[in-house]
């Protein structure tokens, strides 16, 4: 078992550093768009629960760092809680001077913009990080040419041959063998379309990568797709590719599209019975991964921050009350109906959403500790 101080430094500190930045950026998205729309902000909090320290700015907003660092919120003046439920007993709702600055009194499209700004801020953070890393470090690549097709493999059954050069997978351009591996690995037991060049002609085929369990360098089990191809890599095969500023924008946007699509496919697997519950991660596993990635250096940890930021943004857009997506669902219904849903219907939805989110948190925590065999404490 690791000494407790070492465990804190190795896992908790990198995790909190990553999470704090992601949460701050998310909530800052809500905050800035709210301010631009003239909404009075009561509290900007990183974390939940008791305030550890904070200050009040000249606009009356309380900025606070709270004791439970697993999220955050922006609470608007006149709201009962951080879920933007109006406090009908608050005298602020009856103050004519405050009326133009209350979130509840803004147009439905202004409220949609304010709520959507949080996940959008996460996407922007991901873009800026990936773009900066691509410009600053470039990427090492190896020609996407198949060196060997393993006998009896999925690739052999599909008709691949040694010497085939991979051009694209599922509409994503393949710029190196590492791209091909990544596109296949993130599609276990899901059909993929592959375009390849043979004898100067581009051909295509579809196949379903075999789902296999592997152990990564840190001893974590991962479920990936595998088709049974490989290639030997000589030192002269590796090329450092540095795109220009304009090309890097396109590459970064394509990477973000790939992550979003694969995340959606991962979530979709659970609705069709292909999902692996061991791959669902909660705060414990994220802390473990953050600590492990931190051992690879600051750049690797920053890259992890970009991926987590994007995934948190996507998760928050799920149409579940309590999440940003749930609010957006209510507001879009209001925009179509011309009037909001009743407070009773909204309250029932928020209670359901709260129960669902708590259940998911408990499940992922259980999953982290039981299925991972208390890995962080070994």
C-alpha cells in the first residue's frame, strides 16, 4: 500500500488540478454569457458544500472555493439553488429594480445561450489545448502500410494483404499507422468501413474488429478492437509532421469530431447490450488515471485535461434534468410551446434527474473500487 502522503501527491493533486481547471472553464462559460446578457450572479463556486475561502466582487457576486471539489456551479440572483429553480419566496423576485437582471425574466433564447455556454466552453478549452499541442510539438507518424496480416484474423477474413496502404476509416483520414490502430481500437465489436490503396487503386471493405481485453502500461484493463494486422517500424520510418496554423485548425476539429463520435458510440453500446461496465469511470478511476498520466509529464496531463474537458461537456449535454442538457430540453420545449412547463413538472424532472445522477455517481464509484480491485491503493 502506498504511503498516504505519496498517494495524495501521486493521484489526488493531479486529479484536482485537472478537474479544477475544467470546472472553472465550464462555469466561466455560464458566468460570462450571463453577464453579457445582464443577469445578476449570486455565486460562482468551484466545488460544493462548505466554503473554504472566497470574496465578493463589486457586482455582488460571491466567488468561492468549496470543500467538495467534484464540480461547481453558478447561481443566479433570485434562484433557490444552483439548478436555476426560482425561489418564489425570495423578495428579490418582487424587486422592480432587479427584475431586468433576473435569469428567470430573460428570454428563452437568452437562457438557452447561458446554459449552453458551459459545455461550449469545455469544447473551446479542448480545441485550444489540442491546437496548441499540435502546433508546438507536431506529431510523430509512421506510414499506414500493413506489414503483416495474421493468419485466422478478422483482417485476413476481410481480404487485407501485406502492403495495403490505409487511406481512411469511417470517413476519418488516416495519416499514419497510429491513426489506423486508434480508429480500429476504439471500435470494438462495431462495424467499420476501411478505404485502402492496393496496386494504385483505392478499394473499400467493412469489418467488425474483435473485442479484446488488454492491460495498459499502468496495469489497467482496457477493452479495445483488434483486427490482426501489424507492421515492423524502423527508426527511419518515423517522421515528425508539423502542420501549419491553418491546417492545424482542420486537424484539431477533426480530432474533436472523432472523440465526440466515438464517445457517442461508446454510450450507445450500453443501449444495445455491447457495453462493458468496467469501462465506466468515476472520480476514483479518473484520479487514478490522472496520477498515472502525470508520471508521463506535464504535456500528457494537459492532453488528458483536454479529453476530459470534452467528455464532461458532452456528458453535461445529455437531456437529463439537473444537467445542462436537461435545462436546454425544458427551454426548447418552452420555445416550441410558447410558455414554460409548470413548476410541478419541472420539479418532478429535477428530482428524477438528481436521483439518476446520484445513482450513476454511486455506480461508477462502486465500479472504480470493486471492479478495479482498489487499484489506487496497491
